[in-house]
C-alpha cells in the first residue's frame, strides 16, 4: 500500500469519511432525515442524517477499495472525485432551496471541491504500483 498513492489516499479518506459519518449523528439529533437545515459538524459543516449516511457509504467504498487493490482504489477515487466535483458545483445552486436534501452549506461546497481535486488528481495520475505490474505482465 505504501507504493500506491491511490490505495493510501482511498484508505485514509475512507477512514475519515466513516468517522465523519458516525460523528455527524451526534449533531443531528432531532433533525429530519432529509431536512434542508441540519446540525453543525465541527461547528461549520452542516449535515443531516441523510448526509451522514452518504458519508458512511462513501467512506466504506473508499476504505474497501483502498484495502482491496490499486485498480479498485484508482477507480473509486476517480468516481467519488467526479461525484464530489459535481456536488461541489451544484451545491452552490441548490443551497437555500427545497432541493438541498443533504443540508449543504458554503463550507460543505468548498470541502467537496477540495476533496474532488485531491481524489481526481491522485486517481487520474499514474500509480507506480500499476506501472510495475503492467511492465512485469
């Protein structure tokens, strides 16, 4: 795993997103599952229970892929990175509307865009572990 930036990133991001998803439930007590307003995670990021479930699913996908293989980690990093890029952009337009079922706020949009940049940059880059395997095959 040390030789693969994709596996390392997927594993670390996966663990962090799982933790964030779990912690999110502590600040969303009494918040509707798809409420457009939520509790504040770390005092800045707005979340509702659906948002927490999304973090858990994303975290699980990243962690499983990171522990599985380089191709799995690379694929999941790209797919989740692309989804976060889309969510980061769309989030600015759906804030303060009934479509904001994840209770997103401005700090969420910027965090999603930052996550997208990191996941896509690593996912789209050549992974040394993949190169070695391709040469030896």
